[in-house]
């Protein structure tokens, strides 16, 4: 099980897998609790710059799933990579929220 304890895997999970899981959950929540259909939802997300930083922030909550799993398995390097991969999104969120 030592092969799952590396920062590269954690960064990959923090950059790609976690946000994709989070995006799926955000889309599911929007579809269930609002009037949007899946096609309209993707169009709305692509056109709304005001909400884009909020949507990205919500999508990053998907990394909590992987963070919790690897934290309980005591894979410390992977957990560090997940945190680093998540923090890479921080400048993008700040730019979208305050500078655009």
C-alpha cells in the first residue's frame, strides 16, 4: 500500500479528481433544487462570470472526500498533495472573485 502514499497522486486528486466529483455534486444539486435541466445548467455556468468563483469553490469541496479517505488511511504524503493541489486553485478564485 506504499504506492498510494505519494504527493504526485495527491496533487492529481486535488487538481482533477476532487473537483470533478465536486462538479458532479454541484450539478446534481442544481438540477434537483432548481429549474435547470442539465443542458441549461451547463449553459448558465459558462455564461455567468459572477457565479464562476462560487461554482469553482463548491466544486473543490469534492476534494474533501479524497482528503478524508487518505487521512484515515494515514497516507500523509498523499494528503499533503491533495492540500497543495487544492491551493493551486486559490489564485484563480481570487482573480475571478475580485479582479474580473
